């Protein structure tokens, strides 16, 4: 078939019969899928509105599904026609985009037709993105929304995303006689049923088997969290223990992936008495949880539990992302209560406390987003974590959405096994009220940066009064917590601070074990008033920043004690409830 098509020969009767069978199988798969959905009690897709060529909101005539699909196809055709006219006559790709991974296949360069398609697309994309800065009489927020929408549009319209303009997909279709499209359709229907895009091979990874395997015990369980104490591997450990607060938007085991990537295992092997908070994925029982609950019933409660268990005055606390934001509120609360000694030092992984430069996530704080959240959560009181996962994927749509559309749906391949993407897809639910407060009060209102802007148990908090020694890590390419936003902790906290800029982004910039010998980090031992000044005078160091953090931690309190008694999980006042990683991390 491939040879006949390439030579221009007419398809044979056998060819027509084969492709008719392929289409019939595809139709059967669609019908079986919808029948299965209906049998399971899932409604058919709603056909209330259809996308127009330039927006949304046109009503399908009479709500008729066939009319809707016809109108949608016409609108899409108009969009492609407009895009095609824009591409006409452009042959040179911008120099900055010639190494685009979407066009790595040799056909994009060797075949003049596909080369023209690629170069035209890249040129027009550059022009469209460039026009955003040329538009007059719009404010900065509107310009950023327009920039994000334009970038999302040009990413979606990449010729690599369409079967007829992707040479790899065309070749695969001919080679397999359409089997790739049938496999892709099966993959797509499976994802639709699960409500989530598949980013890694299924069944390869399992929490407790080859992820989150560092030995330890759950020594406390509350409605909000489980507290894991890890088993020491050294004869002596640092006297002051470390308590990690991961973000409750994701599972804690991003810091305890495979043993060679595990920050948890590395800490334990360095002689740290380590505790991890494993947050509960929200259900009706904690639907009413708010910021105050995560401060008092979460962080303060865990800190007091560890202090009492080990008989120490204070702990070293780590807050990752949103848990770092909350840790800042916790420190300010303890400062106001004159109990700041409970936390001997605080480490912040890509955390924000001042949201004036918080990046693209601020685009999701408008009234339309808040209205949607209200609808999604009004019945059960919590937000399905898949919506948050989709939002984070959208921030990097080219890498986290469209690459999988091509691989999974057009080429019909399975994604490669990848532990980090398994974690990324392992979503958690969020209490609706708290999530709404986080977007409105912190992201949009920036109340944590205001003196008394928020209250904890009736106590106004002021992060400018925090004197706890702080280690502040930011990722140079972080698109969720941009480094200029993380830097603002330096402008607020009053105590001694060490800022470190790590290579890579929100995840890989944090999870970078020394043995991997990847990336780099920058430090500046001189006082810097701004991030720009810091960068200008910073020294680059190859590899992981973890040893730098450990050296800083030991300076806060170098004392060590024997790793026995209460330092061993279950041997102190708190008895072991179950083995790590516990049950909360497995709950859905």
C-alpha cells in the first residue's frame, strides 16, 4: 500500500476494503464507548454550545447533535482556511525556533513541502506573538492574558498536531495501514473515560513498590494528614529534626521517587532525623478546611508533635510550593504568639509569599475561573484534582499536552515510563473553600504580603516580622513560581536569609540528586538588593544544590545525638500505625 501510494498508483479494491474496515472499526469503537458510558450512568456529551471560528458561544440549532457537529466542522474549516492564508508565501523560519523539538524528524527539513509548512508556521507564530507587545491601550494584566491565549493558540495550531500535515503520522498510517489511528482512538477514548491525559506507561510504577520506598512508619494520623517518621541509617543523627511539608496539590513522594532520585533517602543517609507530612486528598470530611486549618491543624500540630516526641525545642521546617506559602504564615503566626523558637530554621522550595509577579497562574484568578470553581465544587465541597492537573499542563501545553496528543492519539504509541510524570498524573483533591481563598486572597488579593492582611485564629500575621533563619531556593526556569516572585521572600523576612538559584524548573530544579551530576546552581555571598543584582554577582556551581543546603542546615545547629530510642520510628511515645508511605498517599 505504501509503495503504491508513493508511486501514485490507484488504490486496489483490496485497499478500499481495508480502509473501509478501518473506518468501520473506528465507528464501532466510538459507539461501544458511548454505550459503555451510558451503561455506567454517564450522560452523553452535552451539546449546548459550539466553538465559533473566533470564540465560543454560538448555539447549535435546536441543540441537535448532528447540527452541532456540522457547525463545529465548518467553524474548524474556516479556522484552518484562515491559518492557511496567513501561511502563504512565508518560507524562512526564525533562527530562534529552528531547533524546535516538534520538528526533529528529518522529513521536516528534507522534504520541501513539509519544510515550507514548518517554516511558515514558525514565522507566523513569531509574528503573532510579537503583535501582543505592539497592541496599545491595554493594561499589563490584559496583555499577559492575551500573550498566554496567543501562545496557546499557536501551540495548538502546530502542523505537527494534525495527521495530514505531520509526515511521521502519514508514514506511520501508511506503514500500519491505519492501525496507528485505531490504537490512537482507543487511547483517546480511554483518556476521555478517565478524565485525564495519559503521560506515562500504565502499570509500571506503584507507590510502595518502586516509588516512595524509603523505610519508615506512620506515627500519627489526623483528619488532615499522616506523619511519617523515617528509619535512621546512621549511628548518629542531627539533634534538630527536619519536618517536610509538601504541597497538598500533589502527593508527597515527589521528594521520594526511586531511591536514586529520593531527597528523603538522601537526607536520611546524611544523618538527618526526618519526618514527612502526607496530606489527605480532600473528601467531604475535610471539605470545609481553610488556610487556618493547614496552619494550625497541619503545620503547627506536626511541629509540636515532633518536638514533643523527640524532646527538642524546635525543628527545621521545609515548605514546598504552596506549603511554603503556608509555612510563611505559620512562622508569622508563631512570631506573633512569641513562640518562634519552635522552628529553628525554615527552608523554602520554590515558594511564594508575595504574588505581585506570580506568573501565568495569576491568569486563572478572574471571575470566570472563580465561577467555574463554584460550579465544580458546589455538590461535594472539594475540587477534583484532575482540574488542577489540567491547569498545570496548560501552562506548558506544548510539552505536557500536544506532544502526547501526537504520540498517543496520532502515532498510536504508548508513552514511555517516567516516574516523575506518573507522580504528575497522581492527582489530589482540594478543599473548595481553601482553594478559592488561595486564588482570591493570596494570588489575586496578595493579602499575605500585607501587614495583618490575613488572620490565623484571630491573630493578624505580618511576614515582615519573621526572624527565623531561612534558606530560599528558586528555579531559574520555573513557570509556576517564577524566580523573581520567589525572591520577594528576601524583601519581607527580617531574619538571616540565604538565596539559591537552581537550574531547571519547579520540579527538576528541586529534585536534583548529587549522583545525577545534572544542572547547576548559583549563589552570591554578597548582600543583594534585587534578583538582578544577585544574578550579576553570582557564582555558578555544577551539579546539585543539596549539599549546599545541608552545609547551611548544619550551621544552624551542628549537634548530633545517638540514633536510638524515639529517633527510631515506633520506639518513642508514638507507636507505629503502619509502614511508610502510609494509606493517605494511596487514597483517591
